C-alpha cells in the first residue's frame, strides 16, 4: 500500500472524503481537525499559536515574501521515518501554504525520493479534476467518480431550484481578507454564479487582489459575504470594526437591508470539492432566501452580521 503525505489541507479533506485516509501518514498543521487527531503534522509554521490581527498577518507574510524567507518548515526527521511514496503539494499561493519548491528542498536529502504532485486548481472545474488526480495517484480512481457524481448532483439541485423560480442574479461581493481588503478570485466567483449571484469585483480563475474601499462603495453590493482566508466566523467577528468604521459603510445596500454575512473560510478559500459545494448551498440561501433554504447541517457555518454589536 502506498504511503502518502498531504501538504495541502484541501487535499487532506478530499482524501478523507473519498475514504483513502488509510494511506495518509502525514499532514500539515492547518489540516482538518480529524486529520490532526489521527495523522502526524509534518509541515509547521513559525506563526502557529500567535494571535495576530489581519493587518499584522498581511504585513508579516508580505515581509517574508519580500525578504525571501520561508514561514513554513518541514519536520525532516519525521518525514524520513514515514518515507512516503507520494507528497501532495501546491503552487497556488506561496504565502498561505507551503509550496512545491519548498517541499522539494525539504525532501532533497531523503534516502527514498517521493513523487511530488502539485494540486494547483484555478477554477471550480479544476478542483473537481483534482479529486481524480488524487484518487488516481493513490490507485483508486473509481472513488473519485462516485464522489464527484454526488457533488454534481447537489449542485444540480441548487441550479434547478433557482431556474424554476426564475430569480435574477444578486449583485454580491465576497471578501477574502479584511485589512487590506481583498476581493475573491480563483473558483469562488464560479461558486457565486452557481448560487445565483454575480460578483463584478471578483477575479474568476485568477488571484484575489487588494480592492479599494471607494470602489466597493460605488459597486454597492446587494449582499456582502465576508470570509477571510483561514478565519472562522468567530475570528472574523473580532475584526468587523475594520469595515464598520469606514466612510460609507452604513450606506451600502447590503448593510441597509441586513444582508451582510460572515462565513467560515473552508467553504471558499479551502479548495476541497465537498466544502466548496457546501459553500454553494450556503450562498444560494443567502442570496435567495425566499427560494432556497440553507441545509441545517451547514447552519453553523455562517452568521448574519449583528449591527447591534458594532
């Protein structure tokens, strides 16, 4: 049986989703809770355990990139002990997670050289294809097709319901970061489209970028979803003052109509197929509450922003 390590939380999630976790021996400190309880974390970060603000995190990551320093490191003795056949890594973002180049340097001195497979999707369809790549590499390609069939079926339910109701797309914005504000990119605009929305400030199949506040005010979204990368609902609430203190906040249509929502990051910036379909189901309920109800199992994954707490 192959020994596999996943240096990408989304890959770890999909390995579990497809029932292949018996081949998984090593993960990263950011991987899903279940994996951290059962597998050994090999990738660590010097920021683990530190409580930093959005601005501080952005400054640290920007400085490290500018200086060519790595915030991530690999427990090489543990990796040597595991002696994996395959390591899944990524090249989407060298700020948020360890990348292939850093991984290659860490395995260079291993007695047995593992195969490095980069899972670096740009679109939602790429993510679905990634599931096939993962399962095929682990010798169980057929599991990916049954996994994806169920996910496509869930998306079809959302599309059919919205089509039957003849709803018009909502003008929305989803933020990936608060200070500075980042729009959404890669696969998130595709999730938004499936859910019956359009985000004209987004960057489909491309990187998210800093977006100026005055541009957001002019765009005036009907629905505003705030899901900073790596943040839970509770963590985001702590920093909502960064938005509410801005000029024009109370004039936004989404704010006036109580359509500001805070959501867990793993439904959007964690690129595992199942959690992204969760995100589509949640967004459909937020965009069109008269048509689509958010599944009860996902009710704890988001929260309407309570303006009384400001």
